[in-house]
C-alpha cells in the first residue's frame, strides 16, 4: 500500500493546485499575525472562534479537501492511468485506503497545522485551544476526504457536487434546518473542537456533542470508504 | 464453444454494448501459447474485447476465462497476466525506471532490482531509464510500458496496439522482443489494425470487423482471402462505351458498369492482370484514359469484404 500512497502523494503534491492550496492554508496564519500586530476591538477568543468557524471550518478545510480528495482518483480517471493500479493483484480496498490516506495527509495536515498555529498565535501561545482546533480539523479532514474521494470516483462532476455540498448544504441549509445539522461535516468538526476545549466555540449554536460528532464522522469515513471500494470493484476501468 | 486443453484464454459468446451501441457482438475464440493477433480496423471492437479479457470491463453477455479463471473481481489472477492498455498515458512525473519499479512493487516481485533491470534491458532503454517519462518520445514510452508489463515475468501478455507510435527500427526491435517472449512458452495476444504489422509476428490471427469475428487463421490464410476478393476500379476515358466493350472480353474482368458520361466501374479478381491489359486495350481501341483509381483499396473495405463477403 505504501507504493500507491507514495504515488498519490506525488500526484497530488506535484500539481499546480498545491500552490493555490498553500495560499489558502496561509490565510489563517496571516490573519492571526495581523490580529496580533494590529489594534482590534474584539477579544482574542472571539477572533480565534471566528477564524476557526468562518474562515477555516466553512471555507478552507472543505475547499482544500475537495480539491485534493476528488483528485485522488479523478486524475487517474481523466488521464486513464487507473488501469496501471487496477491491473495488479491487489484487493480494491488496498487501492482505496492509501489514496484516501494521501488525500488526508496532503490536504488535512496542512489545514490542521495552519488552524492550530493561527489559534496559538491569537491566544498568545496557549496550546489547549490550538491542539483542540488541530484535532477537530483532522476529524473533519478525514470525513471530507472519504466523501470527496468517493465523489471523485463516482461522478465526473465531483467538484460541482462538492461545492454544492459545502456552500448550499452545509453553509445555507444547515444554518436553518435542524435536521440537516446532523448531516454536516462542518458541524462535526466544530463540535469536536468545542468538546475538546470547552472555551472554544462556546458561543455558536451547536446541538452536537463531541461524542456524537466523532461517531457521525466515523460513520461518514467508514461508509464512504466502503462505497468507494464497491464502486472500484464494479466500475469499468477506463 | 469447446476449449482446447492448452487454451490460455477462452472467450465464449462475449458481447458488449454501451447505451445501445454494440461494440462486440457474440465473439467466441480461444488463445493458445504463442503469438495471437487480434486484427481489425479502428472501431472494430478489438480494444473492448481485450478490456473484457483483462477484466477492465464487464461483458454485457458471455464469459471470459483466463487460465480457467474469471478475471473480473479476481485480482489474484493478475500475477499471471501482463496487460498493456492501448492509451499511452503514463505517470509523467516518474522516471522510466520508477514506473517499472512501481509495477514490480505492486506485483510484489521478489528480486525487485533484478527484475526491473532485466525488463528495462529487454526493451533496450537502459540509457534512458533515469529520465522522466514526460520527456520520452512516443516510441520510448511504448517500450517502457512494455517493460512495466512484463516485469513480473507473466505467462500471458495482452498488448493493445504495442507497435503504435514506434518508428521502423523500434518496431522491428519490439517484434523481435515479442517473438522471443513467445518462444519462452508465453501466450501473447496483440492487437493491430495493420495486416502487414502482424506478418512475421503472429502465429494466428483473429480478424474483427464491426464488433464481430470475421475470420481466423494464420497470416497466409488471411492474405489468401484478401487476394481472392474482387477489386473495383474506376476508369475515366474519352469513350467509355467503346472501352467497356473492349474490357468485357478480358479474363481478368468480371463486370463493367458505365458510370456517367466519362467513367467506368470495373470489377476484377486479378488486379495485376487488369493493370497490364487496360492500357493495351485502350491503345488498341484508340481511347484516351484520363483517370484510373482503385475504389475499395482502403483497409476498411478489405475488412468489410472479409466480414460480409462483399466490398463497397
């Protein structure tokens, strides 16, 4: 599995989209530096929550994971190199797992690191909030990776589908419909952060406990990974 | 159909259709050790059939077995199969050696370095192995893809258009490589749309046209069928009626039709005899020829004739 993991990391990290992603990932840290060096009327806790909730949780994390995870298989479907993996004596789950892990590592780790550093800078170096933010973002990254990796294999319109999910479902519908909140990876992410550090994101209306959010995120990861394996087993490889 | 005891691949009544378009229609064949060519024009269904054999696509109907096993949803069988797809895309960011190494790792080859070295030596690309694939010529990419296909020393090689994109020297080299691999007892199935390409390469040819198996046999048998087919020639001249009267008595001419005011459509089964006789008859009758053009010399028309028994 390490060969496919290494191959996918090189595919994802070697592309031009990496520069776009690095730019996105740098934004929270830049915002934190501006906050620390400038005058502000808001408290550091509120600023850290806003950065986490609106900048990272609502935009950067889902967008970065969308770009990388849909490409984990999407690139190989477009350039028709998937056959080089599918024609090997490897169980299909052994192809899916390293690709998922690569998307998580290339997309999720930088976002989690960025979020942690930004919160630490805003909090004046306090580690509690930073670690909780990093952990929550990693949970969200894993769930997004599973969802969008499946989408990249299942449909040619994965990017569009992902954008609709992020900006229509999570950002709009989940804000008004209680039931939809239970089907929002963004909500799981924020709930885990709040669960690990009660001082973080205390002001947002989040009906999920950290435990429920973790279980829901695990269900998303396992469920969409299983769907991806099933799709790879049944599909015609281009 | 009954498979022989030696058959490596058995294709039994395989059809494949996509949204109502039939790509392969009820094809049955067996492939035994040695080199077998799947010949046919572009769009004949060769690649679709190879993909069904390789397990990349599920036949809509019928069954494929390789070494007695189904390939689809049975990845373990790929230890014994080397499959080179038609499209030439590769991981451009890898070096040639890296690409072959990747294939060897995925095949869990034991002596990885030795196997990679031998495979690259076989396709004669040792000098270029550390260059990135993105900088390779089309022919070099084909050869490195072949190295990756045979790195695990499989007893069956399925090569979709392996000579495509190669220059004449590379083509000869690859032909020798494929023959040598077959001489070691392997089963090799290659596809091509060029009859002459499979001459001296394949022991047996299966001819596909419009998704159907049109003919099977060795090169000589296929060639004989080609030579036996009627040729249509368009002849433009000053006096087509006079020339038609003169040609109709020739042994080489099967029929003559007057096509318009200046043209004839001549059908012949002995085109070389017609080539010799036509100028002589025209000269004798004092008819000036303005145009002589074969009407059905394209490969597609040859394949169509072999498939249906009638050319265009």
